[in-house]
């Protein structure tokens, strides 16, 4: 296919060139009616490109096939059979994939480090999750992706499950052995879904971890806004092979998606695909070189450590995306929460993932020596300022097995059934009716339907005191929790 084409961007350009005008949504009419104060903040061009897709860029019957041509170009660019764009983020794409492969009933194998968007799909569908245990690192206190052996074990226990879903890369940049996992699933004639939200860039450089489609996955979901250069909420899910019906997948997406999808988001995906086909390998070469230099420079600062080898190995992860620059600040005697807050307040630097001892900078092809210098200078100042920080409150860390509590009730039944709100001290042994998720990265520590244990409660309670963010529970201070009524 002609990868120099970008159908959505070209349609926007034609719309303006022909001076079209629509008596349709959006009502701002390309910014004509927008308050000047809003235009001053967002710019007129933001509104000029916010156009209606059907009966706007395309005619009312979509005979120009603008969106479908852009999706076909994406599939061709990355070697998938089909690609579908989503403007509701990978959160919707994952739910669509789950519904398509399970038809909304029965069981599905899911790695226990799945994002909260995956567990939300369980609440909608009523599916019974069978959790694939992850490899919890009791020294680093992070979860590595599940091993192929764990996936095999779960298939033996639950042979009637419809599919398996794993997360790779994780928010820490660690990756599963997807090729081995795909072979295990396919030996049973079952599809593998990979939540590869952090892996949009992987098809475009062979020095990066293996892309899910190349490893044999059947459905791969990527977030263009994470490691790509698209807008927030821009997502693509790709499909290959005979195990998943593409029509059903599209229908499931239609059930959940907005009927007023953003052309701006579509255009961002379309333009990024064109850029990556033309320049992606060279851009990623530069980004990988920059990441390598930055890792060394940060690791040379007193009190800071950039883990790499300890994230890999037989008992850890299969591979690592080096564009995730994870920075351990515990040598400074401070927490990741303190470091992140100080960098934002004092240096105007925002970090992504943050936990009790680490902050993370994810590099993209947009970064360069200037942005790297800015981060390095901010971190150098942090190493000097940290001596004046108060001692961070201690966090009580569970053992890995504590993160695998008994699933006493289906998540949907627990979430939608009668609930009580009880003090944390009275919650041990009760069944959770809400999910409790440290965010970021957004991996639930407690899910609806799980029987609450004391170790998880103490971890979350002490975590909140130390600066952990819990946006999900009804009581974000975590003094109380919603449980299934007895």
C-alpha cells in the first residue's frame, strides 16, 4: 500500500481547501462561536480540525472509506491482518477484545497484573476470571510478567477458558515471553490477547522487544498516546489469524464506542503511522541512543540507581524496553512519591509511574538532548535537596502470595450486589465490592469479589500515609472500604 498517504489528514486538508461548512455537530463550527478566553488557551486550530467524520469529512454513506483506508494502512504498516482505531483509549479496546473472544460468557485467563481497564471489562461482561499468577519480586516489590509455565499451569486447571490475556510490556517496561505463551495457547486452539498499551513503537525497530503480532498473538491492543506521538485516548487494536472473528470484534467495539468519535484523534493516529513507516527506524535509533546515555548519566548521580539487569533473568522478565528509564531514589533516603512531588513543584518536571522507591521517565521519539538535559539537571538538584526531606513513612509490603487472594465471588456480582461500607479494621475476611488501585500505574491491589486479607489492607493503609494515590475506592483516604453485604 502507499504508506505515504494519510487519508484522514488529507480529508481534513481538503475540507478546509473546499471551504466546507456543516450545519451539524460540533456546534462550535470550527471555533466560530467559541469564547475568546477559550481560544486563547486552546488555540483556534484545535477547533478547526474538530470535524464530523460522517457527513463531514466523508459523505453520509462513508463512500470515501476514509477511516477504513487509514485502518488498512495501519494493518499493512505493522503486518497485521486487520487494524481498528479507537478514540476511547486502550481501555475500550481491551474490553472489546475480551467480549469478542468470550462472547460475554464463561471463563478467561488473565494475568493478575492486568490494568484496571481489564477488570472493568469483567464487571461489564460477568466473566469469571482465572488469574495467571505473576512473578512478584519481594526485593524490588514489583510484579514481573507471568512465565509461560504459569500460563500452561492455568490452562491445565481451566481448559474450558475462552482465551488468555497478558500484559506486555508492563508499565515498568518489562516484557513477557510472548512467543512461548502464544504457542501454549495455540496448542489448545485458544487465542492470546496482549494488552500492549505501552508497545505502539515496538513494530518499528528490531532492537526493541518483540511486538505481540510478531510473537504470534491474535489480538494486540496499543495506545498511540503512550509511546507513540498521537493524542490522549488514541488506541489501535490489531488482529491476525483465524481464531477471532473480525466482524464480531468490530461489533463489540461499536457496542462500547462513542458514536461521536474524534476526528482529531483519528488524524493523530493516521499521521503517526505515516511518520513511523517513513522515519520510525531512524527516530527510534536516536531515542534508544539517548536513553542509553541518559541511563548512564542518571546512574552516575549520587544516591540514584537505574535498574536494568535485576529486571531481567529466569525469575524476572523476558525482555525490557530501554525507553522506560526507571530511577530508584531510595539511596537518597526518600520515597518515589516525595521525589515526584518535588520534581513537579520545584523543577516543573512531571514523572509518569511513581511508587514507594522509584520514579520513571518514559522517553519517546520526541525527546532529544535538550529534554534529557532538563531531566538530568532536575535530578541532580533533587540529589542535593533530598537531605532536607522528612523521613518517608514506612510501607508494609506483602509477600507475593498475598497479592493472589481467594476469588470468593464473581467480580460483577460483588460490584453490583448489596454492599456495606466498613472501617478498614473490620474488613479482613470480607469480600471486596470495589476495586482499590494504586495509580499510576493502575494495577488493582484489590478487586471486587476477592476476599480481603490483612496484608493487602496494611499495604494500602500505610501506602496512603506515604503518598500513594488511590482514585478508585469511594473513600480515597482508605479509612473505610465497600464490601459485599452479609
